[in-house]
């Protein structure tokens, strides 16, 4: 047999093999579709078993059985709009819980680590607060002294100098700035406490 004839014979053999495999696959699929059984609840609320399932029942949950009656697959009912939104919310919360767990488990080995980190952050804020409060006391003292000086001048019939007026206004402005800083630091301290409280809850809850 010449080379061209040999190649043709090989190609015919391959084509026949592919055709045979295709026929077998189609036969198997046809046999499976014939033996596939559905168990569902009909419109009257009764369980029904059939080789097909009505279109109006597809949106409800049903079981797929094999020829022996064994459950091969369970198909869940389609979710309503409200149920779908609730599922999305649960999934989002679960994803957030998992992400939080990854973060806290990476940062902390024990609950004592959380206490230590919180104490360090609180201490830094408390140090700033202490400095601001001391500064506020000093500024209020200076402001009161300047006001007293201005009062003495006015009682004696004198005129307040521009420098004195500017110093009084400057001291009042500095007091407002420090008071604002104190409020911010106090808020920061509360936020730190809330943050580490949430960290403890997440660490205690563990992996979702």
C-alpha cells in the first residue's frame, strides 16, 4: 500500500472512531434523559413524580431522581425580589466578617495583643490631651490677666492700646483653637475605644 493510500486509510479509521464515539455519547445522553425523574409539588400541593416537570413548577424547589428513585440533585426554588435582596445582604455581611477576621487574626495573636494596642493608642491621645489642657489653663490665665489690665486702664480713664487689644484677641483665638483640639482628641479617644471593642468582638467570634 502506497503512502497516500495508507494516509487515507488512517484518516477513515479516525473518522469512523470519532463517529462511533459521538453516537455512543448521544445514546448515553438520550438514555439518561429518559431515565431522569422529577419529584415536585404540583399546583394542588401534592407531591408528584414524573419524567417531566411543568413549566409553572420549575420556579419552585424540586428533586431530580435516577431510575432507582435515588435523589441525584436538589434544585432550590427561585428567590423572590425580597428574598434575593436579603440573600445579597447576608452574603455581603458574611464577606465583611471574613475580611475582618483575616485582618484581626493577622494583627493579633491573642486578646491581650488587642488590649496592648488599644492602651498604646489611648496613651498617645491622653498625652496630647494633657498638653492641650495645660496649654488651655495657661492661655485662659493670660487672657484673664489681659482683660484685668484692660479693665484697670478703662477705670482710670485711660485708652486701650492697639497692642493690648490685639493681645486680648489673640489669646481668645488661641483658646478657641485649643478647645477645638481638646474636643477632637476626646472624640478620637472615644473612636479608639469603639474600634477596639469591635476588634474584640471580631476576634472572639473567630472565622466565619
